[in-house]
C-alpha cells in the first residue's frame, strides 16, 4: 500500500468539484429540472480564474491572504487524509490533530478576510461561522476519539485501515452513531441544507456565502475550489467509515470509496431536496446533538 | 553566578529610587534589561548543563535560612520571567514617555516584581519563599494603581490586593503546617515528612491548589485578573499575565515534587479545575468589549489549559502510565512558556493600540492594520498562536495536550480513557471558542474601517515598542518551526517535575517529538502551496487588473463606519447560547412608532462570580468586621493601655 500515497490527494484535487456537480444535479432531478451540467463547478472555478478582481475600499492584505491560506491549509490536509483503505502520503500518531488544526487555520483565515471588508453582512456571516465552528470542532474530535478507542490507534491511516467488516460486526451501534455524526458535520461544515443554503439570495440568512460576498476573480475561484475540497475531505472521513472494503487491492478499495463518495453526493442532494433549513437558533442544537451521538457511541463501546 | 544576577538586579533597582531625577527612566530600563538578560543566560546554562546550582548564606532572622537553589524546573520558570522582563524593558520606556514622575515608580515596582518572582522561583526555604511571595504579591498593587486618580483603578487595585491575600492565607497555613511538622523551613526537610504520609500529602495538595491556584487565576478565584490587568500599564500587564500568574503554577509544581506519589483523584481534581477554568475563561473573554479585559480572561483560559496538562500528567503518574504522565506535564510546561510569549505580545500590542488610538474599547477602534502595519502583523501572529493554529507555537503546546488525550483513549483503564475524552472535548471547545474570541479581537480592532476619530488618526508606535512585539512574534514562529527540538528540550524539566528517570522521559518525549517533526513537514508543504497559489493569483491579477469599489451593502449607498458589525454583535450568538454562564446585562430601548425617535442598546459583561459570589460574601464579612470597631476608638491612650495589658498578660503567662 505504501506506493499509492498519491491516490488520495490526486483524487481529491481532481474530483472534488465533481461532488458539488452531483449534488446539484440530484437536486435538479428531484425538482424535475434538467439542472446544470455535471462539470459546471469546474467551469465556475475556471471562469473566476480568468477574471480580474474588485476589492472593497477598506480591505487590506488580510483580505487577499484569506483565500490563499484557506486553500493551502486544506491542500496540506490532503497529505494526511487516507482515502478509504488507501493510505495517506504521511501517517504519524496524532495526525488527526493536525487535520483539525488545518481546518481551524483555513476557517480563521476566511473569517478574518470577511471582517476585513468592514461590511456588516460579512461580519454577520463571520460571527455565525465562528459560533458553529466552535461547536463543530468538539463534535469532530469526539467522533474521531470514538474511532480511536474502537481501533486502538491514533493516526488516520491505521484507524481507517482497521475499519473492516469485522470491526463493524464487533462495534455496530458505536460505528453507526459515529457515521451519523460525520454526516451531520459534512452538512454543517459545507454550507448544506439544513444548516445553510448555498443557493440562497438573502444576505441576512446566509452563513458561508455571506462571508465571501466581496471576493471576486482568482480569490473567489480559490474559495469555491477550497469549499469543494473541504466537502471531499469531510466526506471521505464518512465514506471511509461506512464503506469498509479493505481488500488490499488499490483498484478495488479505491473504486469502492469513489462509488461511496458518489452515493454520498446523491444522498446530500436528496437531503437538500427533502428538508427545509433550520432556523439559525436551532443549528447549535443540531451540532450539539451530533456530538452527543458520538459521546453516546463512546460510552456504548466502553460498557 | 545566579546570586550575582539577582544582586545585580537588586542593586540597579536601588538606583531607580532616585525618583526625581530624569535619569530614572534610563536607569530603570538598563537595570531591567541587563539584570534580566544576565538571569536569562544563567537559567539557560542551568537548563543545558542539567545540574543544580545552590547558594546558601547566613540569615539574620530567626526561623529560616537564605537557601537558593536552581534546578531544571526553576530554571525553566525563570525563562518567561527574565525573558519577558527583557522585552518589557525594551518596550516600557517609549510607553511611559510623557507620564511624568509616576514612571519612575513604575520602573521600581516592575523591577522589584521581576526580582521577587525570581526569588520565589529559586527559594529553597519556606520562610524565604513566603517572604518573596509577599513582595511579588504586593509590587503589582502599585503597578495596578498607576493611574490612581480614577476610582475604578483604585477599586481594581483593592480587588487585586484582597484576592492575592486570600490566596496567601492558604499558603501560610500550608507552610506553617508542614514547617511545624518538619521542624525546619528548608524544602529538603519538607520532603522528608511528606513522602510517606498520604493524608498529609493530600491536605498539602489541596492547600497548594487553593493558594497557588488563586494566584494563577483558577475559577472562581480569577476575578482579580480582569480588574487588575486592564488598568495597569501594558508592559506591566504583560509581565503579570505572562510571568506572574505562572509563578502560581510553579509553586504548585514545586510542592508536587515534595509530595508522595499522587493518588488518582489529584489528577481528576486538576482536570476538572482545568477544564472548567478554561471553558469559563474563554466564554467570558468572548463577551468582553475591552481589549485588555478580553486578554485577561483569555489568561484565565490558558491557565486552565496548563492545569489540564498537569492534571493529565498526575493521572498518568497515578496510573503508572509513564508516557501519559510525561506528555501531560510537557504539555502544561510548554504552554507556560508559549503563553508567556503570545500573551506578552498581545498585551504589548494592546498597549500600542492604546498609545496610538487612546482607547481599548473595541467598538471605538477598527482599521488599525493599515495605520500600524508592524504592530498589527505581530498582533495577528500572536492571535493565531494563542488560538492554537498551526504552524505556530500555540499549536505545539495544544498538540501535546490533544496527543495526551488520544494517548489516554487507547489505554486499557476505563478512567484514563474517559479522562482522554474529557480532555479532547474540553480542548476542542476551548480552541473553537478561542478562535471566535481572537477573530473578534483582531478583526474588530485591526480590520475594517475606523470607528472613531482617534482610531482614524492613529499612528504606528515608536521603534522600541515595535521591536518588542516583533521579538515575541519571531519567537512564536520559531518555536512552531522547531517544534520537535522544543519538545525534546523539555526532558530535563519534565524529569525534575515528575521525579521520573530522565532516560524514560526522553524516550516518551521522543515518541511525540517525531510525529511533530512529520507535522512540521506537512506545514512546510502548506507554506509552499500557499506561495504557489499566491504567485498564481498575482500573475492572473497582473494581467487582469484590480479595481477598487465600495463593499456590497445590499444596495445601500452611504454606509458609515459605524454600521460595521460591532464586537458585541459578533459575540452575541455565543453569549446568548451560553447565557447560563455569561450573564450579560442588557438594556434595550427599542425603536417604536412610525417615526421612531431615540432608541438605544447597552450591554455590560460583568463577572457573575464577582457579582453573585464575592460581593455578597465580602459585604457580609465587612458587616461582621465592623462590629470590631468598638475596640478601636481612635484614642492613643486606649492603645497604650492595650500594649500595657498585653505585656502584663505575657509576663504572667511566661511566669506560669
């Protein structure tokens, strides 16, 4: 498995925007529309890269650095993220802490960029983002902690390598609850319904979109691409757990994981079609509820 | 060598006594910098050589001895004390310029504080320790009361004095108790009585947690920090927050080295105190409107993180899990050093803001990054470091603690596993809230547009103040980049603090230093990617051009800077969610009618512990005490009578 380290980052870098395409296509299908082409997110990124930028009068260098730092931190995270049973490029004890730290760094950069505009709307989005993130971070840690307790190692690649069908049989309720937590985090962290609506057009109700209102040109391209990457990364934490195909054959394992990602994207699309958004005050309950599920899972495994 | 440094410091302090001389500033500064630099080198040499330096001298007073000792633990805690003292020495002169004769007194007390802290850390004798402790506790009072014409400042100073003496009471009991049993006031004698006496050890442990904890600022004894830090001169706040509260941690660790083997519940107690102190501290920090109050509450949070590390370490010792013990202690110790760097930096930065914009009220600042690029950039590094973001030093300390949490998870004993989970959840919540807090602090103060005329006319601070923050910012980056080295270097200190064999400690630290090396490589890749992405962006924009325009205002064309999101609105969702703990008082007069006239909103983030716990109990106390006034009529002849009566009573007692 050692020599397949490039699989996870390459797949993520190439296929992440496709995930968004599948989500949008699913939503359109359920609503009876034809929908945008599957590759539309790629065209969006490419188009933004070709444009110049417009900057707000108040902005400083922090505004320009935000999208760059965000993208770089997520890209570095790809080095330690396994893809299903395929090992990551780097694996060391405690690499999950590094992953959580990189997520936090990217978010901090985007939040500061939003505050740099001096716009009230973006301040509002930044405030909501840090609020939900402060709750989502413990939720992610509890979920990872439970997996660590189940597998007995604390590095992402061995943890995911150890999740086999036998592990599922051994700790079914625990792993199922953790999977639910990951799914909720996938929705929370990636501006999906029922937490945030990526297609909304009312600034007062947005979270992530309102933070990036004033970004344009290459900066916006970076933000869109980084958003796709983040969705891919959190998604692969979920898929690696629920698709326990660990044959040792990279084609089989990778193929299963890719299929899992596609199914996840369809599922997210279905959730978006079937649910309405929560009111903002209910979102914290949603996240804390997800964290509680994993805490319960942990206790279930202990007794 | 060490006493030389101390004497040097002490001698130069005396020079500062020459108040009225205009040279007082220079002498104070030279004394602080040279004395501390010398002390710093001495401490580093002890750390590198790994030996123990001792100085003993005759002591003219009864019941104690002048016995100083510097082992690795002392030397380690001397680093933040002397290091910050050097930096604040560089900073202080420009900061105090134009403050008149008060500045000489400030220098005197600042240097006295440094010397007293060094003495506390090196003292190897109970009486000497208490004496130095009292000097260390008193000199900040005079720093806090710097601006003594304002009522709120005097109030803050009294709060500090009351809080610090409440803590000292516990220490007095501790040292009298142990000293009485041991028959000596020398620490070596203490260890002899305590080693084999679990009950006494536990009692001493509790007294130490209460006494040293109140100095360090554990909840609910934290109330003096947010009162005292904002009103002291900023470099004094930096020294108090970066170094003085750590002396409380030192005291706790020193006592721990004297005690017998820890039972499990010691670890649990510290984990509980650490977690609650951390979460409560950062929640209050999020709610603050005043930059230095916010920083003071964040110090409370960081003390919580340090105690969490020590608690995990104690649990590891009690359970016999050496690696857990080593990593827990290492996390706590490294965070002591890191916090001194970034909190010192942030307080000095806040001082620069106050110097430039004449306000610390978050909602009167804004847009300062463009006017103060150096201070702003350093403040950003400090903010990112304190949040624990990679690749800075804050991340390294928190990595160790998270690592300890995960390491605990995979251990067989259920209680260690649960402790690991608690550490992870508490640290996750703390770091998430810290991100919110410092996004707010940096974002509202330095980004956006100015919210007041003073902020608009702000200017970059003078050279030495910039250098001071730049040095600390560089240190934050350097420790982050050299993370594995920094962690391995802790071996001697951790071995002294835990009493474990050095070889085992080194092996355990290597088990976490090696992964950190890999993490540093990941961060290096990140920096390279960022550079590439930045270059791509610059290349595209050179071809396509940049335009400037007003930000999107939803169609509104005349936005003013006062329409920006404010500090309170930024924090409102969090304070509302955690209203159980954060009791913001809000006064709202909503607009009403078709043509609304005046409407207003005010919120006040007072400390419920001060309001609901301490204020009532102190009122009760003062009612009781005031009854005693009867015996104090204020006539000298009555007091003379008391003296005579006491003498007679003593004589009778002696003759019995």
